[in-house]
């Protein structure tokens, strides 16, 4: 079952056909954390984290693993599945 945030992102994708690769925004929302909080943890510019959260750009694989550790999730939880259920 998709969360409300996941549904809104799915709708956003289908409307604009913009590829969505990561779930950083969804995981942050589920944990009630902000882009600014994550930016501080990573010592990155908040604008960079915002771009990741909106899928305008993507973090490197190394950073994805660091983000997963900081958020205490499996790295797979930060990516949308390529398999349909």
C-alpha cells in the first residue's frame, strides 16, 4: 500500500513524465525530517539536497549509502523499484 506522499509523487511523475529515481523526499517525510536537516548531517548545501529530493539531480552511489546510514534505512529504501509488483 502506497503512502499519501508516494501517491502524490506517482501522480506528479505520470503528469509530467519526469523520471523519478530516488525516494529521498518520501523517506524524509516518513521520518518527519527536512532537507535542511539532511544537508546539515551531510555537510552539503541545502540546495543540493533539495535537488535530490525533487529528483532534479541524483546523489552519487557513495552518498546514497551515507544517506541510508544517516536515515537508518536500507539503501534500497531510497530508490524506486524497477520491478512492477
